[in-house]
C-alpha cells in the first residue's frame, strides 16, 4: 500500500513540475517530467493490495486507466513503470505508451486500459483461454464504478457466467465518474453487486478502505473460483483522494466530504491497526523503505535515455502492403 502511495505521490509531483498536491515544492526542477494524462489511484491502495495478495505469478490481471496501484501490486517494476511515465526508452512500452498502457506479461499484468470497461472482456478472454488450456490460474479484472453503465460490463459478466470461467471482477467503487458523482447517473443501490447477482454471479460488498476486510473477502472469492465454482464479483467501496487527473484540483467536491475521506485514509487505518499490535516501528520502516524505493525509481527515470527516433516506427500494426511494420 505504501509503495503505491509513494509511487503516486512521486508521479504526481513530476507531472506538476516538482510541486506536490499540497503546493509545497518537492523538487528544485520546475520541468514537467510526466507529460500527458496521469490518473492517480491515491486513496484506493487497500483494494489493489488486498486483492493481489491472493494472486500467484500465473494469475492474470487487467486494469483501468487508473492502474498504477494494480500494476505495482501484481509485481511490476516501479523503475520501469516510472521510466514509462517519463517517456524513457527503459519503460515497459519503450516510453511510447505512457501511464494508461503499462503492461508486464512476465508477472501476469495484461495491461491498463484507457477505454472505460474494456479491460473486462480482455480478462474474460484470458480466463476462457486459461480454462481451455486447463491451467491452474485465474483472471482478475479491476473496474471502476463509472463503467457499470457501459455495455462491456454486462457482456463480460454474461460471458463469464455462461461459460463458467475462472474470473474475479473487482469493482473499485470510488463513487465518482471523472467529475460527476456516480450515484446521480447509476440506477439502483449497490449497483455492481446487484447487477452481478442478477446474472447469478455471487458478489460480496466490502469496505474498500479496510485492507484486512478486502483481503479476507478477496481470499474467500478467489478460493471459490479456484475450486471451480465460476466467476465472482467483489464490490469494494473506497474514495479517490485526488482529482480525475493529476493537475485537477477537484474543486467540484464538497470540502467536508473530502475531509471525512482523509480521516478514513486506508494507509492511516492500516498504520493505526499495526500500532495497536505493537508494530508501529515496523510500519515506519516499511514506509521509509517504500519512499526510498520510489525515490530510486524516479532517479532512474530521470537519468534514463529517451527513445531513439527510429523507434517511432516499431510496434506499429501492419494493415496492408506498404504500411509500417
């Protein structure tokens, strides 16, 4: 959780020219080092950590446009991720994909996705492939509450149920779709779990800011999927502490709502639980280690070379004779 938070904080500062969310200078360099859209998952760390704690190396995962946390929790390299955000050759996509296209097949991370809800049918396809091949692994698809009204959500759940696929759908419900509260445009209470249950897919709702609760619920659902019981859905209620993108001050939000969310910060809650068990010093050490790790990733990304100009003509789909390959 603290590795994700440190990564998001560093990426945010780099996207704002070395200025942190609170407005304090964190770097003497004013240059904007992360260019293009940057969607942060700050405040949602308990969902990524609680779910991915139950996944093995062979398990597959798809993410959303807000996917740094899921990618880190699945085991991707923070330095290579930061290089990708900085547009450097050492990034996962050679510096050409940016934040919303990070993937690492070596750890089962099939990729983030800039198209709302479109990671779900990819995960379902992956789960179908796992079943056909008889592999002992599952697929997990993270999705935001803003995707609940899009066709791919319904299509993916339907296919998964009809073909009894080993897939876990995780609705990371941060209660806002870009800049609009989701409740104003989503029919039905607890829409994610209710819509899954309408397709006869068992679902659990959980406090997405309580990492222990998320872990316990995810562990139960993952065990059921691994035992051949078919798809499941986890509906985790959380909160996005930052704006839609890293340069969005989110002034459209009620300050009292934001203050309440800050008091329910998942990392603070986890830290307090550890302190009550006499592990405050260990928690401090873990947080310090995470910050040092991400600081090293930033240093690596800043010093890494930019892609060669010729690389612009690689990784391009051939659609006919004479087209670039």
